[in-house]
C-alpha cells in the first residue's frame, strides 16, 4: 500500500509539472498576434469620436456592432480589417451604409443621419485605412 501511494504521488507530481509547464509556455509570446488582431475589447468600449454629436450617434447606432469585438465585422480602429473596404472608396462605403450590406441594415441603424455624418463616422471607424 505504501508503494502504491508513492507511485500515485509521483504520477500526480509529474502531471502537475506538465500542466504548469503548458500554462507557463502558453502565457509567453503571442503578443504580436494580439496586436495584429486589432483593438482589444476593452479599448473598443472606450473609443468614441471627439465631436459630441457624432459620439452620440456612434453610441446609439454604430458601437453595438463596430465596438464590441463581434467577429466578421470591422471594428472601430482596426485598420487591417478596414483596408479592403477602404480600398473600394468612400462612395462605395457610403452606398453600403445607406443601402445596407451583408448583415448591416440600411442606414446602419441611424435613420436620421445624413451622408456627411455617415462619412465622418466611417472616417472615425476606419481611421488610417482610408488614408492608405
């Protein structure tokens, strides 16, 4: 019985060492991948246009999809996600907002926005992707 307890303790010790090693190694690195993936969910929650009127529109109409980290939706400030869309030009982006595209409803949930407001909101969300 004593020998069995010793073997069990030895096995448990090896198992704990293996689990600890995996956890430690998984915590190392990977920061480049996270940085390339765009803004974190925490930073998305704090993003807002500096103009108070646009910030209010963004809060009620855009943020629910473009500021939550939802997959397959270009997030505000995620230049890489916006690049292929920005390459199509502002006219196409405006048309997509006004008429809807994919899962985005027409007018992007802002029934009282005008084209200038849509353009300013797109510029805010796409950031540097529009200048490239």
